[in-house]
C-alpha cells in the first residue's frame, strides 16, 4: 500500500462524489470549497490502528479539452491525519498540502485513455508524537495511468487499469511516495 497513491485515489473518489453537473462552458462545472473530518480503524499492518483526519481544499472540475470524454480535475488540498496504535496509544501524524491537476487525456483505443497528471507541493509529511519530522515529500511529480472512461463523461464509473501507473518525472524529493505505509507505521507505532 503506497500512501501517496492512496491519497491520490482518495481525492479522485472525492471528485467522483462531488460531480453531478455537465455541459459545455468556459466556466468550471464544479468550483467548490470543501472541508470535513474522517475517522476509521484498520489492522492491515498487523497492528490495530485508529485514524482521525481533517481535510479542506478547493475542488474544480472543468470540461475536457477538444472532445475529451471526461472533465479535468484540479484539487488544491490540505489534510492532516493522526494514526494511533489502539493497543499502546503510540501515534504519528501525516499531513498533506498540495495541488493535484489532470494535465492531459489522450485516447489510446476505444474508451481507454492515458491520463497524465501532476502533484505539486508538500503532499506527504510525517511527524512522530514528539513533533520530530520523520519524512517529507516536496516538489512536483508527473505521472500517468490508463483509464477506461466507459465511453461517457460520468467520472463515477471511470476505472483505472491496474498495473499501468507510472512516474514520468520526479522533481524534488519524494521519499514518502516510495515508502510502504505499513513499514512506516510499524516502525513508528508498532
């Protein structure tokens, strides 16, 4: 489980949940400030973890360019999640502050498209319970994946094709992008 990919997926799921309107115009289809909280528990890492997070940002959805079948997403986000070992009380925090943007959508075959996207800012920062910075990502990532649009503009039924995710450029330092979440969590609170 890659933390960065999980964040990107979470923001895209949020995008799909917000989308409801369509139409061709120069104005954004959606321009929405959002904020909220989330709490969940899991034991995928071999230890019981309770998580509580806050998030906020600006989500924009624009018409696709030149006949693209799906809209383009822009998400300027800020998030913070505290992960606690429910057996011991040990905890750490992951914060994220960045900008996600769909850059280009290129038809490959039929309803399959190549989606190029970028993430810039500080999308991943880890601090232990004493406030010591353990890891920080900063800079810009450009990546690509294949997407099946199902032939319509409805983002909620788009499917990422597994095994097609690829980093095109890593400008900056992104150790968290390449770090396994469970390895990180067990080293800090296991």
